C-alpha cells in the first residue's frame, strides 16, 4: 500500500536524512494566541493531530525537540504527556541551543528539520536541511522555508511535517497499518 499522501520528490529527499525536528511552540504547536484565565494563568490550545504526529516520530529514530522563547505550565504538561525528552524553554538564542542539542546527540544540522513561524526561528530554520513553516507564518519565514504546510499553527501543521518525514523514511505506511489495529489518540 502506498501512502495516501504524496509529496514533492525534492522535499522527500530533504526529509530522508532527518533524525531530529526542532519545533517552536507559539504559532507552530499552538495558534499563537495567548489566552489568560481570570487569575492570570496562561492557557494554550494544542491540536491532537500534532500530538499524534509527534508520537509517530518518537516511534522511529527521529527526535522532536522543543525550543521556545516562552515558558508555561500548560506547555510543560503537554511536552511531558507527549514524551518529548528534549525541551528548552525561555530561549532567546535558539540557534545556539539547537547547536548544543545536535552536538550532544552526535548529529548535525544536515540531519535536522525545523518548523517556525516568526523571526526568532529563522536562524535555526536556515541552518537545517529541511525548513518548514505553518501557513500563517510571517512572510520572511515563509520565504525561508523549503516547505509550507497548508495548515496553520495549532491546526495540524506539525502533523503535516511529521507525515512528510515519516513518508520520506518509509515509516508512514507501516505506522498507518499498525494504527488500524492498535489506534491510540493523543
């Protein structure tokens, strides 16, 4: 069975060597809105499609890494629930942190993908083999991206990137067949 989704061959070639995916949060894993409760708590809305895609990546040898300029309790709860091991909060120099993570894992930017939506994400995106953006990203980020999801951040854009990587590495079909018998919702 072939994947029901097809992707550009150049995109697939870029994604084949990816072993690590850097993800921004606000505007990528969320819609970018900041919601505050009456007590001043920050609330965030996450999309289960993105969570499922991250879980599928984790079932392969591709590591998702969160690098975000903000920090919040809801974000930490979500990261923990997804089983993401590498998460960095309140980061101002995302490229420096990305470089440290890659060195610690024995990887290079040639084996990395990144999805971002605004200027602070550009240094990491420009260094990676595959730069991706959600549909609503800033125009400069859209211009720097090798690929742009048709979905907005917080609305499945990360899942789309996960699907690209899974398909390029031959995991998509296997996981799709497994889910038919063992489906789990994240």
